[in-house]
C-alpha cells in the first residue's frame, strides 16, 4: 500500500505496539463490553432498549474512545518518548508515509479490539445480524479511523498526548458534547453515532448528527489531523545539551 | 567531496544561547567535536543532522540544507547519543529494517555488509535486548552505515563503553575516515579525541574555542599556566626560592599554604621535589588546582 518503507514501518510498529505490556489494556474495555452484554442478555433477554444503551452509549462514549486513545498514542508516542523515533526519522522516508503507516496500524488494531467486539456484542444482544448490530459495527469502524487520526496527531504535537486525549474524550465529548448543541459538531463520538444510526435507525442511540454531517465532518477532521501530524513530524526536534 | 559547512550558525532557546555564531567546515577524515558537558556539542550535532533548526546562519551537508530535508539522510548516517532502539528486533533485523527504510535495492546484502563492517555477524541473530552496551552501539553504527553514507555523525559514541569496546569503535571510525568518509563525533573526554582524530573543533559555552590540528591545540593546552596549592613545613622560605625559578610565574602566601602559578607543568613538578629536598623543607601537600577539563577549555577560550 505504501511501498517497502510503509510496510517496514507498519511491521515494526505492530511488533512494538503488541509487544508492550500496555497491549493487555487494549483487550480490557471490549472484554467488559462483552461480559456486560452477556449478563444483561441473561437478565433481560427480551427488553429491546438496553442493547442500544449499552452498545451505543457505553460502547461509543467509553470503550471506543478509550481503546483508540491507548492504541493511537502507543503507535508513535512511545517512540517519541523514548527517542527511538530518531532511528526511523534519520532515513529518507517521507514523513507523511511515517504518519500514514502508524495511523493504519492504530486504526486496524482499534477495529480489531473495538469494532469486532461491538459486532459480537450486537449479535449477542439483538440475537442476530440486525440493523442495530450492523449499524454499531460500521459506526465503530468509522470511529476507529477518526479517533486514531486525532490521537496520532496529539502524540506528535505533545508528550502529554494521553492527558490531552482524555480531556478531549471526557470533557469535550462526555460533558460538553451532551450539554452544548454546537459541541456535537466537533465530536468524533457523535460522528460515529451518526454513522451507526444511519443504518440502525434507533432513537435510543441519541444520535445528534445526521449521517451526511457525520461523514462529512469526520472526513474533514480525520484528513486535517493527519496533515497536521505529518507537518509536526517533519519539524521533529531533538533537545540539545542540558543548559 | 562531501563537506559539512556552517556559516555564522547560532541556536538559542528563549534567552539562552546554546550555539553562538559558529563558522566551520568539516571535510573527509575523522573530526572530533570536543567540549565540556553542556557546551553546545549536541545542539550543534543535532542541527547538522537535521533534527534542529538553526536560529540563524547557514548550515549545509554536501551543499544541501539538512533541516526539513529527509533526502539528506541518503548522505548522512546518524548515531544519536540516546541508546534507544527497537530492542525486540535481532541485530540483523534492525539493520535490514534500516536498509528497507532507505529503499536499498538489496536490503539483505546491504545489511550483511554493514554488520560485517562492525564485526557483529556472530551476534546478529540475537535480540538487541540481549546485547551489551558496546554491542548495541556497534549495531546502531551498522544501521547508520547500511546505505554507505558519505557523512557519519556520532553523538558521544564512547559513553558507557568499556576500554576494549572503545578501542574497537575507534579502529572502526578511524578506518572509515581513512576510506574518505567524513566522520564527526562529539566527546567531552580529551583522551578519546586525542586517540582518534587529527582534527578537532573545541566548543566551549556555545562558541568555537579552537579549531584545527589536535597536536597544536594539545600543546596549547599542556603549555598553559597551572595553579598549584603547596603546603610545606616552611611556606615562606619555599616561596622565596620558587619566585626565582623561570618555571614559576607567581607565588602567593595564604593561610592555607602557597598558591603557585607555574608556567610549565612538567618543569615545575620535577623541580619542586628537588628544591624542597635541597632546602630541607618537608613537602606536605601538592595539589593542582585547575585540572578540570572546564579550566582547560576556559583557558583555550581566553587565548
């Protein structure tokens, strides 16, 4: 997809990301989602309202952003922190290829650790390949792609990417996104719900944006974040002597 | 001939000037960038390597600017000071990864060649996490050499190495320099630079303090005045004798003993033993006061 350079970076990134102890954390939020779904299915097998509540609200405002945050800040941020990124940047690889390769790895991992569990939980909760299950799966796939662009960008711009990422997820999306109408327009969580609802047509999802707005805004935000990330990486500087 | 050229290069962080108006040209062969810790060596090396923008001035490697120019890494190989690599890779995988990132036509052959140069073939299939510090340094050099660059930059390459590993690395760099590569390495240890390079650039407090042939600069360093603190059974009597000697520039009697400014280190230290014996004075203490590297560098700045 990106030639030999992109494939090489992706392969090393994948090994580095999955080799860290932090990788165990990737599986925790989706595991909780599936366990909760199983328990609720046993307790309320025929109640139609909880699947969209749990898989939509909990899945899209907690599991998806937090897992994407852990993965998105791992693929590049860890190397920036420990300085091993210099080995990669002291080569003629275009910085856009570095960002694109890291982003693809983060997105695919998030899709595996969030979108697939969402689909599985949706199948369990609704008893089959319903519109809700498929909608949540597609929404989670799109959310994985959008969140990771932002988190990869944050890990280029700041060494406190996790802190800023948490602030965005908890304060902007969690608080303001639900209280202030305009904040939804800059909320990846709402873009994901909007895309999910375009298929699911379920009012319990509380989707605040139309599919068109969600896809359009999501594409713009994703592209902008990746461009900013590539530019930021091109200006990556090493600290000089301790003075 | 690929040269590193700096013209009036400065770099500052806020109000702090890290590198101050440096102009130099570095050609093929081994050049040592010498200076005390915090002198600005790393800042300078990072700017040459394209990992820091000069605040002012012009900096080129082989005629091209290195900042914001990834293509420059076809010419440059960099071994940064920070020893962080993908430790989960084997040595061979690490070097082959570097070869692929350089899009070399035959990455396997390039990796084999670079590993052979640093003599790491025997350990190339072990994970880097199992390597000693010296082995990690060598495999990092192999990674930096895999595309056969004209210029090799190394930031404090001998830090943490044992004497045998140092010698090996010195031989390696020396050989590369003799084959026409431009090798620039930084160090705060005089002896390392002395063994390895004929040409040095001395950086003190962000400025270029001395530049050129090592032996000339070394002579300047050893022939500088030295200050000694001397304690004896009769300080005044010795002081009176010392002031008549050509090797002594000045004597001051203090509460703690004699402060002697010697013009020549070797002559003074040989003479004082004989003088005290002849005068029947017991020599209790002889302390050189300014043997720190910083004082040597400070002296160079003054001259």
